[in-house]
C-alpha cells in the first residue's frame, strides 16, 4: 500500500470525523459526529494548539490517524507524550503502518524531551495489545474513570 504520514490539514477534518466514528464503533463506544468537525478544528488548529494529529494519506483518501498531546508526570517530574488515538481502516492494517506511526510519535516525543509515551487501549482489543507488546511496550493494570462535568 502506498501512503504518506503527514500533519492533519483543515480539509481532512470531515474524513477525520468519519474515522473517529469508526474508531469508536471498533472500541464499542458511543459517538455522535455532531459538532465534532468544529470541535476538532478548535483544538487542532488553534493559534497555540494543545492537541495534534497525524494522518495516513493515500493518493485519494485518509485511511488512518494518530492524535497526541503533551502532559507532565508528577512522579517523574518530566514531560510525556500521550497518544490519545491510533486507528487504521481495515484495508490499511497489516502493512506496518501502525509501527511507523508509533515511531513517528516517538521521534516527536524525543524532540520535545519527553521521557516516555503513554496510551490506553481496551482490554478486549487483543490485536492491539499483541502489537503493542511486540514493539516493546509495557502494560499497566489500571481502571480508567470518567466524571462528567
């Protein structure tokens, strides 16, 4: 598969919303596309964004994305890169693109002096867990809580 990885552009937002919806379905989560394009525009394209997105582009389409931001670890007293999402369309899987995205995020994190990269995946996502273990990531048993505001 011929593809490139690049920063998300404004014109990618309609497709990014579709990919987010597919990602949510894959993770068995609720998702409404309403207002998401405008919301993503605000966080990804602000004058000083705090959220960033890479897309996997083919000649005619966007077939995947990875979003990330930077946080600080109190225990380590250092910066970390947090991968919020990584998703590839079914037809883009098994080409090593996920590993290329991870490596790109590692480069970005190192350039920003981050000490590590962190992310979450559902326990039932065995395919992703096998992939993450294969590339040398270590899992931690924690429960993720959400509190609506």
